[in-house]
C-alpha cells in the first residue's frame, strides 16, 4: 500500500527512482547536519557539557558527541527527551522549522509523546482504562495527596 502511494507521489513529481533516492539522501543528510548544529548550539546556550547531556540521556559522552558531530542520530525516544529538555520541538531540532519556542499545546503534546514512548509508563497507560471507576478515583486522590505534599510536581 505504501509502495503504491510512494510510486504515485514519485510519478506526480516526475521523478525517477534514482532521482527520488538522491533527494531522500540529500534531505536525510541535511536533517542530520541541522540536528548536530542545533544540539550543540542549545547545549552551549544552556552552559551544559556533553557529559551532562549524556548523563541526562543515560548514554556515554562519546555517544552524545556523535550526535553533535553528525556521526550518529538519536532514536525517537532520545530525540523527544532532547526536545523536552531544551523546550523546543523535534521539528526545530531536525531543521523542519525555525520556530524555537513551543506553544502550550505543543508542550502538552511533547509531554504526552514522551510519556507514551517511555516503556516503564506504557504499562500504566494500557492498564488504567481497565480499572473500575472507584479504583481510578482512589488513584486520583493518592495523586492529589502526593502533589499537595510536594512529593511530585
């Protein structure tokens, strides 16, 4: 199905398979380069070291340095963590937009995506709807108590 749609789109743009492949590689290279430039700029603006960023992400300093030196790319989950940390969109990091600040709705979406991509929280996400309403009310009450006590944000 996707192959068919891709073929239709390629033909609509009057591209050969080879021309499309070249454009895709060019775009991928441009995105990787933009990501490395923006990561380094954001990190230095925040006066963070590569080691501090690596610790935040749970990777080695060398692993993080690969992102900044255009020698490797973060997976989607890591990209989301970086965007959340710097309070920018993943589109900004990838060079798809020059708009730095996120709107409140975009921040909520980014937070939800980070939640949805976190394997430890996915279990909660799947299990919560299966609970009885009274159990959910107890969980909400416990959450409010923890918030009121300042134990969570």
